[in-house]
């Protein structure tokens, strides 16, 4: 949210009287509340989901319930997304964390790999990362639609959306990747857990590489897989690190 505040306040200082900071501060408060609740509702209404219930053919519901007890998180729901392939992500909606898997991932990965994905999502949910990444996604959505009008003068006064998008992503990537992904190895207590997680990431990376799913740019912070890299072909402006780099971070080598 620092970037979000920075842009609004700097715009007020550069282009308006200092008294304008008062309504800007009020606007920040309103938009902050909006960011907290908007993205989860938007995702749920835009895409089609079905909840994975007891007796599901994938036989993961009971293990999912065990993870809820293990991590002491009650407000977590497991969903299957329809009409979209090769995606796995999580998002926050009000006080609930939603973990979403596409049907082809459920069908092509064994239960051990899926539980590695779910365990990772639970750890992110408990640490609060899911909430912040959801807010970050909503910020990107709003900036792309609204704040571009305010932000483009800050990029050498050129009305170049691609240029401003490049700088925005580069700055946000420094924050998101250093805050959320540098310490992935700390999420796992044993070497066996690290190896299992690295192996599941490697399988997921290879699977999604050949089964790309085009996604809106603003949803990229929510995805475990590196879809944004495929979109912009520049890893240094992506909001998540390459799976290859994550595996190296966990084990010190690639492939696992």
C-alpha cells in the first residue's frame, strides 16, 4: 500500500495546493476500504466456481479439513474453477481465504502434489500474505482503469501507457518479490518438506509451461505459477519470481 499512498500524495503535492492533502487523505481511507473488499467480490462474480465437497472424486476434502485444523484456520474454502485451465491461486474475500484449482490440475496431479500446493496456500493465508496480495491485485486493477490518469505525468510527462506500466510493475515487483517470496524456505521446517514442495513446483511449472492460460494482468499477484512472465517476457518486472528461482531458493539447485 506504500506505492498506492505515495502516488496519491505525490500527485497532490506536485499539482495541487497543500490543502488538497486533506481530501486526498480522506480519499485514501475510502479507497483502502474499497481495496480490502472489492477484489474478492469481483473475482467471485467474474469467474465460475464450484466448491469441493465431501465425497469429491479427487478425494482431497478430508485432507483439506485436516490442514484447516493443523493451521488453525477456519475460514478457508477450497474451490474448483470452471471454464479455465492450468490455474492455481488463492485470494481473500472479507475474512475468508479461497484456494482455487482448475479441473485439469486436479486430474493431472497426485494427491501428494496437491497437498503441497494447499499447504503452501495455508501458510500464505496464516501469514497475511493472501490478504495483501489480494489488495495488490485490486490496486493494479484500479490503477490500470483509473489511476493511469494521475500517474502518467510522473513518467516523464509522456502519455505512454506501456512505459508507465513497465515502471509500475518494476517498482511493485521489488516490493512483492522481496516481501513474499524471499523467505519461502522458512515456511517448511524439514528438508523433506522442502524437497516435496520443490518437486511439486517443478511439476506445476512444466505443466503450465505447455498449458498456458491467458489471464488479466491485474490477477498476476494471486497466481502461484508465473503466468505474468509469459505475458511480458521480462522476469525482472514480474510480480512473482520464476518457479525455477523458487526451487533454487528451497534446495539450492535446479531441477529438484
